């Protein structure tokens, strides 16, 4: 039996540092449904899968004007 591949999980702090975004701005995006997909742990902390953050970035791409 092989082990399931592990997915890199980012803390909210790591995500905010990468986005160069404040916690308040992230929560505003989240309230509007525009933030990357998050997992809420039983202790209330948020985690973001690396793949979900990358997909969110890809969705933010715009073509040159």
C-alpha cells in the first residue's frame, strides 16, 4: 500500500506574505467569495492548499490591453 501524496498547506500568515495583502483585505475578499479556497481547522485557523492558491492566481490573469 502506498501513502497518499501530501499537499502543501499554507498558513494564513504565509498566504498573506505571498499575496502582500493585509489580513483585513483578505477577509474582505473572503466575505465576497473572491479569496482562494480555504480550509477551516477545528481550532478556527485557516489553511490554504498550495494548488488552490496557484489556481486562484491563474484566475487573476488578465490579457494585455
